[in-house]
């Protein structure tokens, strides 16, 4: 490794399925969508809110009176999306529009498949196009189409359409190209060699791992590279008892902040090799590395940390690192 080494860069994907319980009002709103109906909720002032809201925007009291509204409406305002992004309702150019459905008093934001921007205008009439396989969510409306003649025949509702929708799962994904800083790149290349590299602040002498370009305490560059051992102590930890999507370890297990010997900042990793209830603050641990053939330029080269069996570190030795 040299100072002239190119910074590392790699595609990064962050994603999870966001799941929420809907409750009575939103559950009935979602159930109606699966039945290819659109409902709103009536507020204290008589206005019908679409999408349905759980609490009155004026009095903040719970709302419960659902009202069927039409599947046609009027465009109040709009903007054009010439190059749709991944995950958007349509794969070709379309309009985002605020649409006031017949019988509603508030607008619904959705996509309008108008063909070209010249086909969009404020005041135009649009009609909901229903998804082929409704699931109980806003995407059961695939988009809206300009009203042109009679409405096409509505496809039949699925056999389970009357079953109450109680939860909504929304996949969320973010894709981007991450370019590491020069300091981070040296740290990552060190991991590929089985080395743990930090950097020391010349002013306060604190050692940071992963390294930072500047000391957050003094604001000066951290130029001195320091190789650290793969042993340290547990400062704080959490016992994970709840299963979740994509989990690779069966609960319970421990996620802990590990302060390497000689470092001044802890990083998060797994602590295995003992019962979860036996993990404690101050416990001495050592890195368990994966087989060398499985190494790459990430901290995942360390599979987990395991207790060394040494006496616990006294609280005073790490109290200022919590």
C-alpha cells in the first residue's frame, strides 16, 4: 500500500422490508383497495379525506366514518417525470399529479399515464387503472389514465378480497456507488491482509478505527497510521432476541461495541462463543477470523469476537469510551 493508491469504490445496496400494522381505519382503507374500491374518512368539519387519515387534522380526535368515493377525479396540479426512477409506478415517462377524486375533498398523489407532457393539464379528468393482482395497498391502483369514453370493464376482485388487511410491507432499496476516503481505503486494504489499521491524532493522541481524515476532537488531520491487535474489551452490548428478515444467526445473540486494545473508539460487531447472558461490560474478547480464502476488503473478514477467558477490564479503564 502506498500513499498514491487509488481510493476504493464499490456499489452499495441498502434495503429492507418496512412492515407496519395498519389499525382499523387504514386497514379498512387497504382492504377496500384490494376490493378495487377507494374510500376516504369523514372529518369533524364534514370534509372527506383521501387517503383516509386516522386522526382529525383540526380536532386531533380519532376518525372512524369511512366513505366510498369515486375512482375518477380531477387533476389539481401536476409535474412531469421524463425519466422514471427505479421502483416508480411506471417505467416510461408519466405525470405525478394531485387528484381530487369525486366525492373527496382532499387530493391524492398518484401517477397519470398521459403519454406525453402535452397530454397533461390542470383540470383534466382521470380514472383509476387497477393492478391485475391487488394485494391491499396504494399500488393496487397501478396509475390513473385520462378519461376517454366509457370506463373499461373492471376485473373481478381476488377470492380473498374480503379478508381484512392488517399489515403493509413496503420494500425499500437504495443503490449507489460508494467511494471510500484515502484513510478508509488504507483501512479496508489492511483488512484484506488481516491487519487492523487505525490513525492517531497528533494533538490529543487518540487512535481512531475505522480511521477518520480528521480528529473530531481537535479538527486536525490524523496522519499517523497505527496497527492494532485483534483483542479488546466489550464496552456496551445488546442481546438480540427478536427475529427479522435476513437474519443469519438464530436469536438470542449479542451485538456489542468492541474497543480494541490501543484504540479510543469502539466499533460494533458480534460476540459469540458463549451464552448471550454471559456477555458483560469489560469482558475481554478476541477476533475470530474467517478462513483466509474468504477474505475481502471488509470488516466481515472477522466472523465474530469470542471471550478470551482473561479477567474483565476494570470499568475505569473504558468508562470514557462509552
